[in-house]
C-alpha cells in the first residue's frame, strides 16, 4: 500500500515542500530511502525502526521504499523521521488518517519521543504560504512555529501521542501563540559607555555609526580601549523591528544556534570571529552552503579585531556583501543567497608593534614594515568603510577620574530618534537606514546647502575621493544631520563626515 505524508526541507533560509512517499510490498525485508538523502536522513532508518517498535507498533518485515520528492532536491537533517514513521504506519494499515493537508516534521528518539528540529520557523512560514492549515511540530518547537500567524500549530511529544491524535482517540490542544516577546537587553557581554574613560571623539563616532548603520574602523595602540568600545556598541543600537527579528531568527534557527528558551531573537547579533577563520566560516559555504559569520551578523555587528591579521583573501571576500548586503554562494548543486546586512566594526594597530605615531612609546618598526602592515588592507576595502577614527593612548588623569561619562541609554535615545527619522524617510522603500542608500536615494534625500558645496568640492579635489567615497560622505553627513534633526546638510555636518574619511598614516 502506498502512503503520502507532507513534510518540509530547508534550502538556504527558505523552506521547500517535500512529499514523503512510503510503499510497502512483499519481498525480502529491506528499508530503502531514495531522493538525494544525506547521511542524517539515511540514519533515519534505524531511528524510525526503533521508535516504531518502542511505541508499541509492529515494524513491517517487508520491502519498504521511502521516496522523498522532488528527487532532485538534496534532503538534509533528521526532520524527516516523524513523517517517515507516520508513512510506514499508514502504509502498513496500522493507522488510518487523512494527512493530506497537514505538514509533519520532527526528529525521533529511539523511544518514540520527539526532539528539537532546526529551521522550524522557515518551514512553518512555507506551510502557511502554501496554504496548509495545520503543521505538526515537536512540543519544544511550538513557540518558534507559532511566530507565523494564521497556521494551526499542533505540538507533539511523541509518536504514540501523534498516532492517537490522528486516530481521533485523544485531543492535542492547538498551541496558543504568546505574541511577539518584548525587547530585552542583550545577553552578550557588553559595557556601558559611561564606564569607558576618555575617548569622547570615538564615542561620538560610534554614535554616528549606530545612528546610520555605517561601517567603522578604529586604529590605535594596544590597550587604548578599541575592543571595549566595540563591545559597547550593542548598548546604543536601536531595538530590532519585528520583521528584522524574524529575519535574524530564521538564520539562527537554520544554523541550529537559536537558544531553546528564545523563540525570537530580539537583540541585534554581535559576532566576533577570530582572525584565523576560514573563507567558508566567514561568508558561508560547505558542500551544501550554510550561513557564515557575515549572515549570522545580519542586522547586527560583525567585529573584526586585529583587522590586518585576517587573511587578505578573507577580507577581500567582504567587499561584495558590504556593497550589496547579500552574499551568493555557488556550488555544483546550485546557488544560494544569504542576507548579509551588517555593520562592520574593525579594530587595528597602526603597525606590528602597535606604537607607530604614539607620543608616549617609541615605535620599533621600520617605515617599510609599517607600510606593508597597513597595506594588508586594500584600498577598495578601505573605500567601503564610512568612518575611520584614531583611538589614542589614555592619560592617567582620565583613567583616575571617578566621574562617569554619558550613559549608553542617553546615547541610544538620540540614535533611536535619528533612526525614526530615517524610517519615515524610507517608508516607501525597503531601506532601513542611511547606510543602505543607493545613489538614487542619495540624490533625492541628501540635499546640501549652497554654502557647503564649496567645502565638498575642495575635499573631492584635495583628497582625490572616488565616486563611492563622494556618496559615502553624503550618507554620513545625512546621518549627522539626522542626529541634530536637520532637514538639510550643512557645512558643519559635511566637515565632520569628511574628517571620518578612511586614510592611511604612511
């Protein structure tokens, strides 16, 4: 007898409907799974066999063929355990039920209980989009699946419970959505700006970067506070919108990084990979591509400490996603596109010893060594950075001062106000902040007062700025004006934006 059960696969970050076809016929006992299954799906044979037996049912000692259609789509992960088990029970007539309008997914334990499954949010969204009224998920994934409104979520604990529900013998209450969780402060290690001594101009640069979503590089001697400043950035970033939170949650759900007690990511990601990271680890990849650090930083911060120590090829891979806000990974099986709209925050020393240009400690590096060290970061990469700020040595008087600086909540309030202005400005577009503007939006929204035009013209000529740098200065000046609630870009806004231009020291 042939049985069909509907399930889902995750391709990239999106779902794909999978038909699990089970046929049981006379012959030598065998269990075959076809349809491009990976090792985890092949191992489902042993999990399903044990789960059916330990749930009080009979595993058919016949020829069992399971086809995962469409056959040309690679199937990965253990989410097909439950639909395969239900298909076997239906095909062997141990269970009679109509499951044609129900999406079933879940990983089975050997005792028949269900475990957490990655990518539930993407699969629930697809089931709703394709018009399936009901989706059956493991109980632990009920919260995550319920983020998609308009779909009946049935949380199941075990295979016997699901079989009884399909027979109509027991009732499983529909999972009641708890609504979108309220914003909570980041759980990562962060530091309030008030406790960072000195560096007021760097704090101002971080405020501008947060207000417009701009990339920033900090350069200074060891111990000047670059890493501490970078880790304080999440405390002044605005909370994510619901749509942004759903985007980030999809990425973390598919990657298996979503905390079990956090169905929705409400804080902006902060990722800080080590400089020994591989190309695939940073941008994503593998035999079947998975999101890398730049996608895990989507709508958040990617912090690269000791920037010149990263491989030249690794840094050059960032050029395209910094410009396009997405990363496309091509393999023989096809191409996948992951979102990569992140703020890049870099920290670097000016030279290998770290003290080039420092007034307190002499640099031991030769001029050629300093030049080669800084040239590890290419010109095209530097051109994609909006803010370049020097972090000097901190004086004893500032370190010993007991007075606190401006607290992060006050800075965050100004950042939120500037972001609100930008959201109103881009309400008819898909843009969320000034850093995402294309030349079309720059032309429309970045109006410069006449008295400031001469300053911009002089900067273009003296600094030999490219067309990309010209637009980035205007976007940065637009953010500075938004922080002052200004309608037009003035000379002081342009002057501050120009002083943040990336430049080499040698």
